[in-house]
C-alpha cells in the first residue's frame, strides 16, 4: 500500500498489529516500551519506487481515458454510488 501526500504512521501501526502479544490482547500502557523499544521507521522509497508509482498511476489514468473514449461516458469516482447498500438507520 502506498499513501502519497502527508506523512503517515501506517508502517508503525502495521508493525504494532504484527506483534504476537498485541494479537493475543496482551497489551498495556507500557506495550510499546516493552515490545517495540528500538522501532525505527522504514527507509524512504527509492527513486525507482517513486517512478514505478508514477507509471502505475499514469497507466490507470490512461485506461480510464480509453474507457471514456470508447463509451463516451466519464468514469468519475462518486463515493455516493460506491457506497450502495449503505443505510443510516436512526
């Protein structure tokens, strides 16, 4: 998974979730100090990884543009349509 934009703590959260003690529910306020005292964030993405991400994104946009040209319809993401079946019941 790649999240572009602001810095996130996704790697930290994944590493916490991967801890067997966390999965077993053996947590306390000292969990991080006990189980992950030397945790460091992963290395930054290399230039090749950034290029691969850019190419992947560009190919996706090109596919969307080709679909639009073939059908004559825009395929704009609409979160309201994506959430079909969701109902708020008050």
